């Protein structure tokens, strides 16, 4: 299928990983999907390999071009859009490109977020706190609204990338944890609002993941030390998150909406303290 050929309507095919075509006939928009490795990129490749036509996005023109080329080299349907998803113009361009290239939008993956101000409560400014909350919430809301305006409807599915930080008490992450707590609450609320339209909205909550953004935390030993601290004993890979995202997007999860799914090697199990041993 060419990048400018519109897809036809179709539900997902049954099947497991490997020969699965769960997303045949579907069109997916994945933000923040060009850094290698990254959660967004792994999501985009898995969706495309399972039959979806994919719109990828990133801020770096070269990365966007190389990601699009890599997908197309596998014979997969993909187009790339350059832009930062924290601007309404970029969100509009991304969703418009999906319609222009493939004729529809069925699936949305929002990965935009971050902790630009790792400061304690007594050091962070009001502006820095509010900007962190905006960065982790508004781009996802804007993307869902834009997708709805361009035809996202019955059978559609949305997944946002959250974090386990709201259950932690790391002083420097006060703004980030607050922002992801807000995202989790918004996920439930939007899921309730869109359920009558047949659209499901969920979130995935990773812990530390082996990505470009976290390279400094795992590059010296390949993540062995970080992984050894997890109950399952292995550092989470971007592909682990993509597997969960694609499950929630698929018809395999057709009765699931409004949840935040932990995919963190069991990290959430050690979030509390007790004197009992």
C-alpha cells in the first residue's frame, strides 16, 4: 500500500505476536516516535508490523525521515510529521496528515511528557510546576480532540503513556508526579466521556525503561544494575511497553477502558514501606 492510498474499513484480525495482523485496515497516530530506542518508536513499528498504517512524529527532521524510511523499507505504510506536540498547530498538522495520507484515524498513542524541572517543592516556581503539568497533560488532550474532529469514532482507541511516579515520594519529582497523577485522572474522565461513542481510552504506566531519554541510567552496564532492583530482575524494554500499548489498542481489550496499566517489572510492588518483616 502506498503512503497516499486511503485504507478501507476493517476490524482487527485474530492472532498472536509474529503472524498477527490485529490492526489491518486501521490508521494509527503515534507522537514522539522517532528516537531510537523509544517507547513511541517501538509502538509505531509494532502497530505497522501488525497491519496498521502509521503516522510517526518527532521534533528532529532527520530522525522523522529516517524512521519513515525504515518503516517503508519493510514494506509498511507510514508517513512522518515533524513538529512538537505541545503546539496546537503541530497537533492539527499531524491529524490532517493522517487523513490526507490514509483517509481516517482509528488509533492514537500519546507519548509526550517529561520532567523538565526536577526540583523539590521548596525550590520549584509556580511557572515551572504549571508547565510540567501542562506538558504531561495538554498535548494528549489536544491530540484526542483533534482526532475526534477528524473522525475518530466507534471502535477507536487511545493510549497515553503515564508513569509510576504518582505512587513514589521522590522530592525532586514533585511536579512530575503531580502531572502524571493528573494524566491518570484525565484518562479515567475522558474514557467515561467517550465510552458512549464507542471509543476506549487507557494509559500505560512504565517504570524505568531502556530508552534514549534514560540512556545515562543504563548505558554503563546495559541496565543490569537497574534491572536487578526490580522484582522481575530485568530492566523494562521499550518493546515491553509497546506490547502493552498494542494490547490495549486492540480488540483483545475491547472491554477495557479507563485503566492505567503498570508495565514496570513489578516496580510498583515496592512503592510502600512497612515495619513488618
